[in-house]
């Protein structure tokens, strides 16, 4: 039995043909568009915020004379 657990040639980084062909561990990595991911997260957060805010509308009373009030106070 060999006392050496592995050889240099077992390492995927020492495969010269993969390096030449751009395969294996040397294959180019394609990542998604980070701006599109961020836009999707913002849209989801806005939806959640608006949903929670609208569920609280019956409990929030507008003050009389409030210029930003959306409902009439009777």
C-alpha cells in the first residue's frame, strides 16, 4: 500500500487539457444579473409592505385636518 494519500496528478487543478479547453474546474462561471435579482427582491419587499400596511388600515385613524389622509374622518 502506498503511504502517500494522493498524488499531484489526482488534483483537478493540474489537468492541463482541461485548462486548455476551458473545462472541468477551469470552465467559465456564468452568474445571473445581480441587478435583476435585486429588483426582484425589492418588488417582493414592496408587495409585502403594502399588504401588511393595507391590513392595518382599519386600525389606523386619520387625524382631522391631516393633509395626507386618504379617508374622510366622520
